[in-house]
């Protein structure tokens, strides 16, 4: 029988009352397996065990095994894994680790263990987090935001829209991570490999500027910066395929029956009334940049029954 500890927890420290030293800045890496809850229950334990092993293998191949050996506040999330690391190593975690993780998952899914294919979302962030060495270590706003980014709409939409036999990793970087490690020139990847997005989470009061990076893309990515309320942007959405070494590009065709197509700057508002277009009904003024991955998710033949 476990002995009951009657001691009350320590009083929670009141913020804004006196100055205290900041915890050390740490990089945070979190991953989640796509469609984990939709898998048969018999696969859950195998996937939960495989994810950290895949991370460890990728770190070893990328010659970053010390980050695994020295990781702080490691934890399994059931469908994923999270740990902290020395923030000065962030450029190497972005590249080559993410590309190497894509290669490791390709080997796992296609060449060897394809019976239980795994595709991963990855989020990267940096910030002050305490390392107390116990089960409560690593808690703080930076950790929370890392998980919010991991659950955000843009990174989920990438894996949903890109080909499952090609794109096995989709990463999202916090704006701070991008500015410190990528825009500054410390990462061995040009900024053109990254696409700015508005990271939002359904049902959560969370909205941050972030950056999508896909080591092996197989579909278009969308530029969706947060609305800063300053300069007017063209109405609509800018589609920019991610630059990749094999120089492949995604092609887009615009079509708007009974509607308008804007390919330049729109001054003022515009009235749109799509009464005969299958899907959403849109009426009223439409201006500014459209945020989020717009449109319905269609499975199967969307024209079935319309012929």
C-alpha cells in the first residue's frame, strides 16, 4: 500500500512581485503521428514505441546523437514525443535533422516496416524553461506553445494534402525559432524553403505567426501571414510551392464560375455572390488576406451525382 504524503504543495509563486532569474533558454522539439487515434487499438503501443526510436535513429544519422543522450524533460505523449535540448543547436535540428528524419521515415514506411506506416508532424520552438529533473520539469509557456503549434491547422493540412508515399514529415517553426536560426543565416537552408503561416488551433485561443518547412514536398504550400492590421494585402491567398532541390514545382489553375478571379491588387471592397457554385455560399464584402486553408475537404469523387 502506497504511503500517503500529507505535506501540502509549496505555495505557487506570485508573478510580477519581484525579479527572479530566467530559466535557461532551451530548444523544444515535439512530434505527433498523423491519424494516431484513427488506427486500430492494437497498433497504438507499437507506434508509441516506434516514434522515439525513429527520432533517435534520425539524430544518430544526422550526427546529432548527443542531443538525444543529453535531452531534457523527455516525455511520451502517446501519439508523439517531446524533449528539450541546447538551444544553440537549433540550426542543426532544423537542418539536417528534419531532412534526415524524412529519410528515416521513408526507409521505415517504404523499405522495411510498411505494415504500420508513420508520418510525423514536427514543431520547433525556443524559450526559457526550467529543468528540475523530475516529472514536472520543462513546464512553461514555451512548452505549451510548442504543442499548440504541433496541433495547428497549417501543419495538419500539409500532411493531409501532400502524397502519403512521398511526404512523411511536415514541420512548423515558431516565429522566434525562424528569426533566430533561419533568417539570421545560421541554418543550412535558405529562407525560401520556409513558408509563413498563421498558426491557429481549432477550439483554442491561439494564433501566432509561424513557418512551415517540408523536407520532401509533394503538393502546394500556402503563404498565410497573420493580419497585422497595417498595410492592405491583395484579396485572396498566395500559393507558393516550396523550393526544393529537385526543382519540381506545383501548378495551379484558377477557375471561378459565376464569380471573380483577382490576380492583382484590389482597391476597396468587392461584392461577391456565388449562388450557383456548389459548396459554401459567400455574399458581401471580401477584402484583405484570407487566412487558413480555405475550402471543403472532399473525399472520393466530388462530382458524383452531378452528371
